[in-house]
């Protein structure tokens, strides 16, 4: 098999083609590289322009002062020191050169930024877009003059402190001179003395202008001058000569001062005539006040013929100044002050106050005086439930103090006096308490509150519900006691006791709630709110009615014998069942079944059964005895009727009635705590209690058996007599 390779001609053709491709591509590649390198430098150039803008934003006043136009060169070193620029990060290039700077030109508050940029790589110039920096002031041209007039500390010498500084860091090439004038007309100054050169102490030596001009550099320095002692207003004149690049006696004002090299400070008064405090007194009585900000009356005069305004200082401490005011110049050629001032600063000690008054003129002359007075104690009353509610009263020092009557009200609570601590663990004070003068001081009192008296509801003989709106929205403890069934008076056979139910519910002050307290059975008459009646059928026995239930609901049904039976179960918050009626026949004593709990008790001698959570109790009768159907089962809200025996107790579901020849008691009605709005909260567990009854541990039917009975409403006790309702406010949240 033959293997044929490329011929020489073919190879030469390939080499020629490759050469052509290389010749075409190399310039393109070089051009791309060059453009990329140029882009890097142009981007860096723009970043320096941005640095210049940041420099102006931060140091505009230091550079140009208050002038609308000017020119400034910000060197790379200067920008780098202020953390506004850093060297280019491109290969081994560096643009940190003397020729690299930002020229900033300000014209009518508008800025133009030009960047001069020189970059090198390993000593070779890689980018050069530079221009000369001439035509701009350097940093030495920016100075600040600050004058401190005579103060109390230098009042004896009446000296001025003059400070010269350069915010940009250097200070040289300046000749600063001063003089005093009696007017401020720059074109026609009335100089009191000839210009004198200011001498500044540089490094412990006195340096004249030649020394400064020779390049001494400082950030700032001060000197002290003494004006002539005249009773007149004077102005301090500062003249600044820029010596940079000038010859002979010529001078030029630096850019900092615009069109003139003259600065004026003042006017000042430098005479030695002090002001006079002619009178000083606390306005009105000096022994009794109704406020801690008394008024002060002061008369001050100054004999200077052309006096400047005085500064008057009021204080309760000779070493401080709490308040200062300016006087008013009158038409008599000198300054007089006859006025009243409210002293609103706080005092540290309410006993034997002193007010110190100092009147000082601009030259440092002053006069002082003090006055003593008494001040009232302040009593602050806090509502202690709303941080924004507080009132005040005042009591005179040295007198007994009576606290003002409480004016705060709080829904669901009763006011219970005052205490010096919000938590009630301080000192107690009764409302309108009297405090002896010796014990009086500034007081901060906090109202004490106790839970308002609960809503109590008992059977009042009217078969009507009691409806109400809570005083305040919040959580309330709901307690209801069912009524006892009627007892047999001749034998002592007891009607069944009423049950007890308890829980917590949130009641809205804008909603209406209705409460019913059932009545005990009275003989054979019904017990109000569901107690079953007992009718006379024969001479066999002495029948007695069941006791009524007690409940709280969100529905009103008005008046009537048995309101619970007309209320939707969803609107029942809580129910306590009533007891069944007793029975006596031929020496036979039979008690009624107790009410309450998730299921009422059965009446004695197998009488009517108790109501449950879902059905009424069954009646108890003998075959053929109750031919007239005088007895009945219990039902929703109603106890069953009875003949000659015990009627059923009222409840969620009433107990069954009885009708037999030999006697039996009525069943007790059931209680109810199953509404989801009825809660267990804190130490209150929703539950039902009944006398010697069945128990339950379910949260919505929780029942405890008890043998404790009281005719008064006692928590966790079965109830003898009429039913009862109690609603107690707990908290707003």
C-alpha cells in the first residue's frame, strides 16, 4: 500500500498563506492592546477628576473662602494624604508624579476640573497628558484670621488675641499688619494709630516677614495686641500682604480676601468704666410663690457715652451661667435696663435660694450682685397608667402642705391613694393628705389603683335580666351560682343545692352583656330561670319546685319566667344549674338532686334524673299514676314539672320532675362552661362545682364535687338559697 506525503509546492503554499494571515492579524491585535491600555489610563484620569470634586465638596471654604471665583491646584500627594486618591493599579505603572494634579477653576460658583496626568512603567513613560500648573495659588495662599476680643479672663489687660492659620496645612509668605479705627468706612478709615506688623512666635523665636518669606511653614499661630484705652467704640483693622513672588513695597491681596486686603472686626468698647447694677429684686412677695420660675427685676446702667450692649447673666451658682439676656439701649445716650425676666432654669436646692446676676460689657468690665428668695416645693402627680397624664401643685416653703384631690379616673379601677414609687413600694399618702412643713420637699407621687367593685347580681323579685356595658374592655372573672330547689318545710327535706361555675372572658366595653340570677323554688311555685313547678294532684304528698339556673349571656331576651330557654346556646358564656325540689309524704322525706356540673344529680328515692350537656333529665313516675301528665322531662333551659313531688332544677338542660305515689325528688339542672370565649387564665381555671356529684376532667366540662355549702356566694361552694352572679374586672390585657 502506497503512502503519499505533501509535495514541496504544497508546503510552500501553506507557509505563504500563514504568513499572509499573520501579517493581517498582528496590527489588529496590537491596535486592540493599545486601545485597552488607553482605556485604563482614561478611566484612571476620570477617577482623579472625581477626587478633585470630592476635595472641593469637603474643603471648598478652605480653598476659596467666600469668593465666587478662583483657581487651585490639588497635587496628587495632597489628594492621597486626604484619602481621596490612590495610585493606578495597572501592571507596573505608577502615576504618582509631580506632573500629576487636578486643576480646579471656580467661576461664578461654577467649577471646571482639568487633570494633568503622567504615568510611567519601569521608568518608561506610558501615558502623558500634562500641562503647566502656573496661574493658580498654591496652598500657601489660603489663610484664616480669627480675632478673640477681650473677655473676663483678660479684662485687666483689655487684650485681643489674633490667630492666623492655614486650613490646608501651611502658612508662609504673608505680612500681617494691624491698626485701630473709630469708624468702619474702608475708604476713609479714621486710624487711631499707624499700622503695626504682627509678630508671631514660630518655634520659640520672633520671626519677621523675611523669615516667613524664606519658607517657614506652620499650621497656625497666635499673638496678643493691646488697643488704646479710650471711652469709645473702636474697630480692629487687619491688613494682609501676600509677599509671594513680589518685589519692593508692592503687595497684593490673597484670594481669600477678594478685592481688598482690609479686614474689619468689631465694634468693641475698651474703656475701663464698669456697668452698675442699680437695683435687683425678685418681683412681688419674696416669701411666697406659686411657681418654681420666679420673676426678677433688675436695673443696670453703664456710664460709657457710646456703650455697646451689655450681657446679663442669671444663675443659681456663682460658677456657672444658666441664662443670658441682652439689654436695650434707651434714648439717654447710655444703656439702661429696667425689666423683668422669667428665670426658667432648675434650682438644685429649694431652701434659701440665691440668684447671682452679672452684667458685663464687651471690654470685660462687669459688676455682680445677688438676691435671696424662697421658692415653692413642687408636687407632681402621675396617673400611673398613662405616662402622658400628670398634674402639679405647689406648696410654700415653711408652710404645711395639703395635697390636691385626685382628678384621674381609670376604667375598671378605683383610686386608692398615692405612693412615692410607681410600684407602690415607697411612702403612701392619702388623697388630700396634709404634710407638715418640716417633712415637706419636692414630691413625685404615683396613683395607686385597685380593681373596681365587681358587678353583683341577685334575684330581686322581678323576673327580668340585668344587662350592662363594661366600663372598660378587658378580661373579667365570671362567677355564677345556681339557686337551690324548694325544701319541705314540715320535714326538713332539703331541696337540691345550686351549682357553681367560674371562668374568664374578654368583655368589650362597646358590647352588651346580660346576667340572670335564678331564684330558689318557693313551695310549689317555679324557680325563676327554669326551675320546674310542682302541682297539687292528690293528698299523697307535698310537692316543691326546682331552683332556677344563673347565667351570663351576650343575648338579651327581656323579662319572663324562664329567659335562658329563649337564648341561643352560642350566646351563653356561662351557666350554673339549679337544684331539684324536695318532697315529703306520710313521714317520708326525700331531697332534690343537686344542680350544676356537667350533669345534675338525680332526685332522692330514684326521682327525676339530672340534665346533661345535651338533654334534659327524665321525669320519674309510676305506671298509671300520672294519668293527667302533670310531670315532665327537663328540656333546654327548663326543669321538668312535678305533681305533689319535686320539680326539676333549671340549667343548660333542666332536671326531670317527679310524680309517684310514694314520693321522689326532682333532678338537678346541668351547668355550662363550653363556650370557646370562656377561658382559663393565670390562676383561674374554668370549672364547675356541685354538691356530691359526678366529676369530669375535660376542659369544657371540668367538674369538681364538693360538700361545702353556703347561703352567701363563696367561690367553689355549692349554693343554698337564691342564685347569684358576680363579674370582676381583672386587667385590660
